[in-house]
C-alpha cells in the first residue's frame, strides 16, 4: 500500500475517533434531548467514517458492507427518534 494512503487513513482514524469522543461527551452532558439526539447522530456518522477508513487502511471490502448497513440503520433510527420527539409516538394507530 502507498505510504500516503496509510498515513492519511491513520490521520483520518484519529480525527474521527476524537470526533466520536466529543460527541459522546455531548451525549452524556447534553442539556436537552435534542442535543443528545444530534450527538447520537454524530456518533453513528463518525462510526461509519471510522469503518470506511479501516476498510481503506486494511483493504478489506467487508468494512464497506458493514458501513452501508450502519448508515441504513442509523438513518431509520434517526427518523424514528425525530418522529417520536415531534408526535410522541412512532407508529400511528
């Protein structure tokens, strides 16, 4: 593997890990439920980017499939939580 790609992937992993840690702090001390929901969205987006950087660094395509599933489940979870916060229920009768 090219050394530039190797060091770029390591730098990206470090940045995304720092972003994940900052979002975890916001999740724990967020003053409002909307702040916590946005922190959770940020955490799953950073987790997705970590998986993609790991896939590039190691050259394993399975990480890309897992990242796709994580993006799908994260989006559905975000929509469900937003609907719950607005209407108070997820499934309407």
